[in-house]
C-alpha cells in the first residue's frame, strides 16, 4: 500500500510541474500503479534505503534515484532496477 | 526486491484481489535544470511524526490520509514511528529514521553540492491506505500545493 500511496502523490506532483522519483519495494505494484519515475529496490519492506546507520548504503540508493531523474532517455512510466554493482560503485565514490 | 511472500497468507490473499489504482495517463514533468541547482523535498509514507504532532490514526477506515509537515531542520533521530502496520519489520527505521526519511543524507548531499538545496519542509504520510480516493482527491493536491508554493523542483518519494 505504501508503494501505491507514494506513487499516487508523485503523479500529482508531476501534474503540478515537480519532477519526482519514487522508490518502490514491489516492482509488480509499480508496474500496476505506474508512478512516473520509479527506482525498484531489492530490499525488504521497512528498509527502502537498504541499511540503518549506514550512510554509504543510503547515499548509494539516493544517488541512484537522482540518476533516474537525470536520465533523459526515460519515458513515462519509467521503472529502473537498482543494481547492486552500481550500489557498490557509488558507495565507494562517496 | 520486497516480495509479497514476506506477508501473512491473509494479507497475500487480500493483495491478490486488490484493485491497484492505475495512474492514467502518466504525467511527466521533465527535469528543468541540473540537480545541483534544484530544490528538493522528501515525501515519505513511513508514518513518522515530530514530537508534539498527532500520531497517524489507525482507526480511520481505509487508512489515515492526512499528512504532517516535517521542517528541514528537524532532528531526524527524534522523529517517531506511528505507522501501526505489523506487516514489516520496524526495527531498522526506529534505529535510524534516515532509512525512511533521509534528511541527514540529503543535508550531506546538499553540503557537497550534489543537490541545490533542501526545501524548508518535507511531508510525512502513513502509507497503509487501502481506500485511496481521499488520498488522490484531497491529500495529494494539498501536498502538491505546498511544494509548488515553495518552488520545489524535485521530490524524492520513499515508501516503507
């Protein structure tokens, strides 16, 4: 339900001109609800930014979300899968 | 990936027949400027509130569709989890609310110039809303209005 809730709010923000990226914990729900831009993450519910007290891991997920916003090749609705390889790379760069 | 298999059978059956609200058409606001120049707001559905704010009300049928404003200078560790769902493990976000409301991480990104600025306020929802009509018709427009008034450029949405 949380995935749907943020998707529906994201849609309204986009209608009003604000670019959004919604983290999504259930890809299947993202495919049905269709938030404009989604980053599908491989974490269990309760852990959308990976690990508590781990700034590097949290930064990596946020960085991936910002990359979704910056990717001008994407078309609505866009779902990008968070890739662990990228996560490691981004985490090391911080 | 979160999996439906994480949930109890009763809830899995509910989800199997649940009519997800399809966004149609899908709106699209292209990024207008580099993120290093953008003002960012967080919208989290983890049900966090500041001390003194009313907790989310789990007695509201279909889900509490209200939202709280969290000021940009909020101390993240003081945010309180009032999401009553027993369907997920709350231990991580109670240990570190940045896991669902990453203001500290975003402040760090602002400091090193990755994002332009953090908005003066951010929004907290409680996402267990099975009847989303009021969310769509009342909450989302009200939330969007506040962020438009603040000249927010980009929003990061975080479910739980």
